[in-house]
């Protein structure tokens, strides 16, 4: 059956736009007027012949009244619109109250380094996932789900410089995303609350609390937002395409981890302020399947928060005996919002 299209041709610019009717019952309408800068309508209805989805041939008469053909590229209006997603975690119980209705201690989440790692040359801090929409928790101060899981190091088989920190015995949650050739994330906003006295915030910066013998000091610090795609991959596909689809490995680890479902390379964004915006585009390329041995039509888009290595010096402090001791990054809310499109 022949496909039918509405053809919009701008005689001023020479641009040709192709719009397919939504259904076979929809009548082909005459192109609406296209108005140039002077406000004069420049609509032109001309014979066209579609040679392929991205190009058409038009037939026109020149000044001598001779008919000639011209190939023009088509701007296809079928591109998907931007979609919006929100991820976050929030602790609604800001502090516990004792019997006299005074605050007993702060109830922030805390991104910390386990004490067993404090004397390592490369300490491993907490790394955790945000929840689709906003997960609100009303829990006591002694519950800190941020450091609930052990963190292990995973290296990318295809890139020795790409190292990720995944929590063990944990299955990440995310939003279901359709896959094509690439996923583009843009217009990224975030908002972070820290229960720290306002006089400590000289600027709009994320602060860490660092022990300095008998007191605490505050240093600015960066956080890293990791954009990941996750999906369960059949064993036969893993054997053939493991290096391509599941790039992160830790041969010494037998436990289940997000590395078992993290497909393709993780993309990152560094942030250093409490509320901000980034116009950077995060692009996750989807490798082509030339042999059609596997089909991946969708995946979960998951968001993981970690501390970049360059921030570790700003987290290093001293205990009361002058031994090295790492501080923490407290927060009660971390919310992320962004647009995405599938190309």
C-alpha cells in the first residue's frame, strides 16, 4: 500500500518538511501557510515524488516554462518529544525528639567511609541509588540506609580508567526506558538539603564534615551522579557479548551486584553545589546488533550517587589522637530532575 504524506515546502528557504498522516482515514490537507520574516505567506503546492524517507523529488517550471526535477532532503517531524523524569530520596524526620521535646541528634543521611577502609590508600565511600520519583522516609536517627550495603570496586573490561563502585547484594530500581541507537539526557536540575548551620554556607556549595581532633571543620566537596542502564541478560547472550553488554567485572566477587545487570558504559556528571542546573548532554550509546542474535528493546534507567576520587583529600581529617580519619557528607534530601529523548 502506498504511503501518503503531507508535504510542507518553504519557497523562501527551500526547506521541505514531511508529515505522515496519523491514520489512513485522515485526509491529506493542503500545507498551512509558511510566513517569512516580512509576514508574507510563501506557501507553494508543487508536485512531489518520494524517493526515500529522507528525500523527495520535486518538479517545477523555470522561467522558460520548462519542467525540471530537484532533489531535496526532508525534515522528518516524527522525532520523539522530550520526556521528564524525577529521582530522589528524602528524610522527612529531620531529628529525633527526646522526652523534653529537644533534639537529641541530627537525623541526616551520611555518606561515609567504613572505618575498616580508613587506613587504605584508596578508601571506598558509600555509593547508593536514588529512587524514581521521590522516596520519602520517616525513620529514626540510627537508620542510615545510605551505608547499608558493602561497596566493591568494579573495572570496565573495555576501559581500564573507568572504575565504578557498586553496592553488594542490591538490585537497583529505575524508570523503564525504550532503547534505540542512543539515549540523550539533558536539562539536568538537582536540589540538596543539608542540616548544617546556615553560617557555614558561605556559598552555594556541598559541604563535608571533617574531624579535626576535638572539633569538626567544613570543606566543600563534589558529588558524582552516575547514569546507568540495567537489564537482565540471558546467559547465551552473555557468553557472546559479555564484554560489550556487561562491561563491569570483579573476578574476586561471587555475590550479586548491580554489575550483573549494568549494560553499556556508565556516564557521569560532577556537581559541587546544593541546587543547580547543567546544560551538559549525557549520552549513552546503544551498540548495534549486527547479527540480530539478541534484541534489547528497553532497560531501566538508574541513578547512582558516589564520591569522585578527586574529592577524597577534602574528606580526610584527624581523630583526637591525630590518626587519619575520614569525614562524612550529611544530607536530608537529594532530588534530581532531567529531560531525556531516545534517538
